[in-house]
């Protein structure tokens, strides 16, 4: 806000806070990038693999049986951290959750952990790149941004319904638009419920898949659990959910 000096009576403009105009706004996103790099350097991505689950399933099952509630909350925290630091393992972790806790509890832990982690990276990205599109681009991209902002909940909900899109991309992309935090959280939470429960349900039956793979002398992969038919089903679900938004858009264009 401009202020008059006591001696000259002229107005001086107060500098913008460092969090808005300086490098400070990039600190949260830098922490996430550094954390992701550190995790890979330490080899922590190995623990987010089917190989680790197969090798450690007896130990993990015993730990869950002995400390059920701490294990559930601990898993949700690990899921949130993995999501916040953008490890590409959302579907895999949800399958693990079903394997360890059953599809209902495992699905719930995954949904909560995913929502918390996605919200953290959304806030970090918005802090760093908040008004990027509005300030730097125009034309079709700017119109796309305005359209996304206008129907943010509908668009986000549809994108969350279809796990065929990389989870970390959908976590960051809305930060480039003026999407309210509350809308982002609600659309994320509701949109990932079907996928979270479905993948956890697949994980509950993972033991038979592990046994079959071992008998065949090969490693278990996510393709053994998540089939092409399942992916197509989720895509179809997203298309059905998008129909009301598309119809609303078409009617709006006709009235314009």
C-alpha cells in the first residue's frame, strides 16, 4: 500500500512480501523435489515394489496382526508422504493396503493418505506457480484455464475417477489454475473413492496371485492384478461422470 514520507510528502510503494515475489515461494516445491531425489538415492523406491511385498509378506502380515491400528495409521502416513513427494506408486500402494488390511480398511487408509498427500503437493505447487497461467499465457490456454476454474469440481472429479492418468500429474496441474483449496480437497477425496476401494479389493486377493506367479517361476507385476479390462472400466466410469458437464457446456454454447 502506498505511504507518504514525512519529509517529502511523496508516495512510496511498499515492497511485495518475499513469499510472493521472492524465491521463498519456491521453497516448498524445492523440498518436494529434493525429497524425491533423496528417496531414490537412498533406494527407498525398492520398498514400493511387488518384489519387496513378496519377500516381506510374512513379516508385514505379522506386524499388522500384532499392531493393527498403529499399522493402519502408519500406512496412511507413508501413503501421504509418498504422494506428497510424488513417488509414482499410488495404485501399487493401494493394492498393498488391501493385501495388508482388507479392502474396506485398506481402501479407507489409502483414500485418506492420498488426499492428504495430494493436498500437500497442491499447496506447494500453488505457492510456487500460483498465477503462472494468468500472467504468462493467453489465447486458448487462458480460456482453458477460465473454463477449468469455472467447473473445477466437475473436471477434477472426472480426472480422479480415471486412474489411467498419472496421479501426481493431476495433483500438480490444478495448482496452475485458480482452483479453491476446498474444492480441490473435496473433488480429490470423492473422486478417488471408487478406484481406492477397487484396487484395495484387488489387493485383498493378492496372495493367490503371488502363489500362482511363484509356481510359474516368475515375478509378480502390477499387470497380474490390474488388467486391461479394469482400466477400461475406470475410463468408462470417468466418461459417464463427464456427461453432465459436457451437456451443460454444450447447452451454454447454444444459449451464448
